[in-house]
C-alpha cells in the first residue's frame, strides 16, 4: 500500500488512486505536454474534490519526477531527455530480471485473460499502427507484468521508474526519431515470447525477455537521438 494513502478511508483512498492514475496517464501520453501548468482549481472541479486531497496527489507526482512545483507560480509538467535517464534505464534492466525471482507467481485465469486481450490488441496494432493506442497498450502490458510478482517494494520501484521513462518513447515517435511500425512489430514479438515463457511456467525466462526488450528499446531511442549507449 502506498504510504500517501494509509490514513485515508477506503473511498478516499480510491479517489486518491484514481486522481493519481488519471493525471499520471495524461502526463505520460503527453496530453499534458512538458512545461504545461496544471490548474489546481480546474482539476479539483473535474474530480469533485477540494484542493487539499488534490495537492497530495500533485505532491506524490512531483516526488515521482513528473511534476515540478514553483512557489508562488504553480505546478508544471517536467520534461524528460533520454540522456538524463541512462542510469534509470540501467536500473530498470536489473529490476526487470528480479521480477522473475522475487515473489514470482504464475498467472491465474483472470490474469491470463488480461494477457490474451493485450495480445489481441497488439495484433490489431500491427495492421494499423497508432502511437497513442500503442502507448496505452504498452502501459497496460507493463501493469499486467507487475502482477507476476508479489514483492510489493519491487513492484513499487519498477512502476515508479517505468513512468519516469515512458514519455521518452512517445516523444521519439512524434519527432519521427524511431519508426512506429517497427516498434509495434518488436513489441508484438515481445508479448508473444513472454506469453510462451509463461505458458511453460518459466517466470525467469519471461523476466529476461522483458529485460532484453527494455535494453533494445533504450538503444533504439539512443540511436534515434544520435547518441551511443553508455
């Protein structure tokens, strides 16, 4: 459980998590572009809450590196550059492998249903690539993969680092620095390979496949930006 929500009643905690997830998704899908000033008044009205719980959400997002607060001015969406997050990607590589070792669990029927639906969405994108739909699918697949470990501290840090870096990919696509159709094809193969590993019960192999694809994605974005891997 997140420490920011421990003192809330269940309904208040649900509202906190919903606001946090919604605003975070908007930032990561570039609905709130880097540099955008968020209006506390408008967001509080949208979610039907006072500014106090909303500000707790914004503080958490600032702690996650997605927002930056300027006293007396406002709260702004941060920008991200791949060169600044090389160490974050390196840590994500190591943590991805750990998800197949620490608290690893085989997917139950409900999770298998999620994976099959995600695979179907991936196949559909192969026929009609779309950057936003792909970004949404990528996020949903990542969240599903987190359910393969019961180690909550590991899940928390993996989630935090993923959302710190996910905007870089979408920015690269919009700037035509990487090929969207090729990215969808690579992703579809990742989904296929991970599900094959899960089908035979090899959770460690599934984690290694995810690790390899994080590494390849980072390298492709570096190449698109004209940089070399550290």
